[in-house]
């Protein structure tokens, strides 16, 4: 068993950790990998930013009136 994860496995675990907690062993091995791998730390930052932005997009409030084109005199506006 390798002590450290590969970058590919680290990226998989980073993604998984956004959805659910990692087990103790994977979490420890991932932290060790991140402490030595700047590229994976960058991926971690990017994933957190994407997750944060994506979560904020779910809060947009659009009502039906905003989605329908304006109607004047019974005819849709061109």
C-alpha cells in the first residue's frame, strides 16, 4: 500500500470530499499529498471555488413574469 495518493486519486478524493466526508485514512493520505503537491493544492482551491459558485447559482430567483416576453396590446413584443 502506498503511503501517498497519486495526483489522479487525490483529485478524485477532493471531488468526493465536497459531497461526503472521507474516511480517516483517505483524509490523512490526501492531506499528506496536498502538503507536498502544489498542483493538487491548486486543484483543491479551484474545486472549492466551483462548488461555492455552483451552490450560489441555486439561489437565483426568477419568476414567470421575467421569463415571458413582454406583451403589448395582446401581441408579443418583437
